[in-house]
C-alpha cells in the first residue's frame, strides 16, 4: 500500500509540474502577444485581417503574392522549409479553394528558387530567379490543377539577382535585397544618396513595350538606388511608392516615397547602357509605417496595400504566437 501511495504521489507531482509549465507557457505567450500589440499599436488599429496564408502551417515560407486580375485569384510564391521544390499556391479571392502546383525551368528542371517575387500583367506571369526572372503563361498559372507542373516559357536575364518584382502603372519593377552580414551587394550598387546616407541596393524599372518579347522593354528606362532590407514594392492609391523592408526579428518598415517629378542624379550602368538614376532617401520619403517583423512582397488592390508575413511559417514559428498567419491589408 505504501508503494502504491508513493506512485500516486509521484504521478500527482508530475501532473502539477506539467500543469505549471503549461501555465507558464500560456502566460509567456499572452505576454508576448501583449508586447507585440502594444509595440505595433498603429498597425493593429489600421490593419485588416483578410484570409489565411496558404499552407502556412505545412512548411511553406511565403515571399510574395500577386493578384491575377483576369481570373480574380491570388497567387503566392515562396519556398519550402525542407528545401524541396518551390511551389506556387493559387487561391480564390477569399483565400479558399487552395491549389498547390510547381514550376519547371525552360530546360525542364524543377524550380527550387527562393520565390522572392511574383507578379502578373494578364498574358504573362513573372517569377524571380537567379540572374533575372522566369516567364510563365498566365492562363496556365490560373488553371493549373493540384500538383501540376507549369513550365516556364523563358528566363530573362537582367544582370542582377532580384529579390522582388511587381508590375504596376505600366512598368515592371524589380530589385535587389541588401543586408550587410548575409546578403552583400556589389560595390557598384553602393551609392551615396542626396541626404548623405548610403544606399546599397538598386531597383530596375522596365517600361511596357509592345515590341518587347514579353511586353516590356529589353533594358531598364531608369534605376532607383534603394535602402537595405527591401522585400517588395508597390504604389499606393495616391501614386506614391511603398517599400516593404524587413529582416529577422527587426521591426518591419513600410516607407512611402513621393517619386513624381523626382530629380535625376546622374546615370547607372545597367545591362550595358547608362540609365537615368534616381534615389530613394529622406528627401522624398513622406511617411514610414512600422509593422511586426518579416513583412514580404506588396500588392495594391482596392485602394489598400496587401501583404503576407513569413513569421508564422514553421521555419520561424514565433508569428503564430500573435496570429500573423494571415494576409493583411493597410490603408497606406
């Protein structure tokens, strides 16, 4: 009997210990949630939770999203945490009816890139890859079935490794991500802005061109010198340029720039030509909005700026603690 009582006592003690640990974990999660909501109070006051990011709890690490106007669907790019083939996800406007499919390169090999940027203009869809971007048929992208392979029509090389891409206002914008310790950039991209700060990345702008093979000019019409940590770009409903800047646990920044009438500051050698150069810095920044960590690519739709964070994916997890596994939109 004494032995039995001892076993019951040990079991009860273990249950109390486990309960205490669970209680402490719940308190820690609640405290972290309160901290995040207090730190980013403006974000939570203005952000609208739209719909769940596809497969955010299944290994997908989202990097960008695009609106397929013709079929009224969302398209997501990114990579898998297990280093498998990088999928695309397509959803209805409300985020339901999720379809996962894959991309093959023009040579038939499977696309395993970072999926840093994806955008579409109707006939073609563009997906970033090392040295440039892949061109896909939008009709195939919009109708691909679960598990299908969509082969790229071509790869366009532009001489930089783009981390983001977006089509808006009759032009294709694509640029480089810079972060000092992990993502350095070539010396020619390190430029001093008019306000004296150092920009260490660039963004190329390709104008729409009916004579271009895929609807855009063969070389950039202008180059922007941009700040570090840029994950995405779009224009808000007022015609101002918005960037998504993030890295790790640092706060995300969504700075807004007035680029209308921006003064040219020399030229930049891009794709074998001297191209007009412009700077994004404090002299043309009109607003800066702080958001929780790991903001990614941007889309302007219905007068709001939409994006998905990667913080709630299984690779990073911490975003699950404050429900960041949703696409959000902001009235920027």
